[in-house]
């Protein structure tokens, strides 16, 4: 099984959508935007949130490719923004040096 970040690296989305997501991720506020996307309540950890976001995004991508009338581009971009921001946090946590005890 692939880890979350490897799974993200295999996603291929239109360049303009990903560019918008990267720009939007700069102003991402987890406490405000994540509950709107995942539902209100206790916020999940970054990895769990990312997995849920990836499921939502896969459904949106399927709708986009099928030209579904219910497809919402703004929601898709919002989900991609959250995915990019959550992935940045996970990458930073992996690259941080281990605390010395």
C-alpha cells in the first residue's frame, strides 16, 4: 500500500486547477475551511483529513470528467486547496528532525 504523499504525487489534474490550489493554500486556515469541507465537529489529524479530502476530490474529479450538471468547480478547488495545505504540513512533519531525549 502506498503512503498518502505518494498517492498525492500520482494525481494528475489540470494545470490551472493545481496552480489555483497552490496559490489558495498560502491563505489556508484549517480551523475555518476544513470543517466546511468535512463537516463540523472535532478536526481529524492531518493524515486522516487528507485521506477524507482525497475521497471527496476523487468524486469531484469523476463528476468533472463526466460533465455532470451537479459538478461544482469552486468546491473542487476548495478541496484541492485543503489537500495541498494538509500535504505541506505532513511533508514538513516528516522532514523535521527527531527531538533529542
